[in-house]
């Protein structure tokens, strides 16, 4: 586990509301901290910290390269420097979110902002500010004087939108975890791009994820037409890619090309393709980095190899591609021959 709230405590927490519907369009700002007991604090830490399960870190940015011009960065820095400014700065944060919520499809919600002390993240103990927007409430059943009644509340195990900003790497825009379960429509980008204005940090998790995705996209976009390689060899590439990431701690682009592609023309084509991929994803693919085991596990579905034959058959290939042979009969019908020892 890369993050833990086991010894964390909430120093202060405030709740604001954004109302956006046909009858109301209003921002309700609280000037008071929420009062919480020990049981509530434990549940809140699950909501505010434990939901961030993916070690993909971000940092604040600004188009001018002057971080102080990023509003949320400036508000958060003020909180870390002067904790007695927490309530005032939280109101600035929620006003900025309100100003970024102009698209008609953006939902109403409650915005919870908390100052949290002593979170363990990647073997460091750090303070953090958690910003959570709750857009969807859950209906639950509760017992009340021997009867059951329904009650609407927050599911502490689920976040619609949220970020956890750690008090470290200030000069680089802090270290941030982000969650956004919106759809991929353009209006959904307001949280990450318009409100926070963050970009991924180039760490091992991010780089591992992108190289696996780039390899898979390369196979799909450039090789699946069968012009450069047969399908069975394409499957072999994905199997060798999986083996490389599983059995190496450090990534080397040159070593990866030799071990995975085993074909100079294909390796050169991938090298050209990954530059296009990086440009489309607005990222940079490094030549060397530490491989993230968590990223490899989360990308495991990418390595599943399937040969789809018309609408009749799917062949799932898990191992040695040399046990599959392709051919064409006298009538022009294509076929595969599969060799095996036991029927399971």
C-alpha cells in the first residue's frame, strides 16, 4: 500500500455547497469548521485519503511557467504556510471552482476541504489538503426505534471528484493525487484542467503505464493490418512486453526494443510511433525509469491476446505462439492449427 491514513488526523474541515439547477444557481460558503468526533474522523479519513489508491501523481502548472499565477496552487501554499488562514483560503478555492463550473452539464455538489496531518505516502509522513466534490448521494436504510427508514448520505468509499495535495515539492507545484470519475466529454475536463490546472509527474508509475499503453496502441494502430507482422507474431510481442515489465526493475528503451520487438523495422516503427503517442497524450516518454509493479498489475488486461476469426471464433493465446500455425487450404480458406498436450 503506497498510502495510509492509519496515523493521520484531521486538523480542520469545512463544507461548502455549489447549487446548479433550473431553480437555483448559488454558491454557499461556510465560515465555520465542521465539528467531528473520533468515529466521524475515522470515516472521513476513508473518504478524504483512502480512496486515492492509484500512485499516479500530478503537480500544479501554469502556461506562463509562473506557478504563483495558478490560483489553487497559491491558495494551498498559503494554507501550508499559515494554517490559521485555512477557512479563508478554502473559500477562495471553492469560489474558483464555482467560476470554473460554467458548463450547463456540470453538476451541483458539496465541496469538502480538509487539512490533514501525518499521512504516510511512499514512506514519507506528509501533511496534505484534501478537496472532495460530492455530486451523488447514496440512499441507505437505517434503524430508528425498531423500524427501518431511508436516509440519504455520502458513500465514504466512493469519490466523484477529488484531489489530495501534499506539502512537498512546492517549487515543482506540489505532489498531488487526483480522482475524477466523470465521463470523457469535454465539459468533464473542467476539474483537472480549468480548476486545478495539473499535469502528471514523470514518475515510474506514469512512465510504465504509458509505455504499456503505447505498445498496445502501436500494435492496434500500426501492426494489426498484418502488413508488417502476422497476428501470431504480434501476440508474441505483447507476451515479450509483459515478460519484460514483470522481470525488470529498471526500464531501458534500447533493451526494451531488443527484447520485445526482435525486428529492426518494427522497433524503428515503434520508436517513431511513440513520439506521436506522447504528443497526443501531452506527455514525455523517458528512455530510462524505474518500473512500477502497481502499474504493471493495473495494466494486466492490455496483455490479453485474442485472435478474432470472423464472427465465429475467438482464440485466446496465453503462452507459446509457436504452438499455433496459420495456413490457407486449396479453396482459399484460411485456417489455424493448434498444438497441445492435454484438454483441460
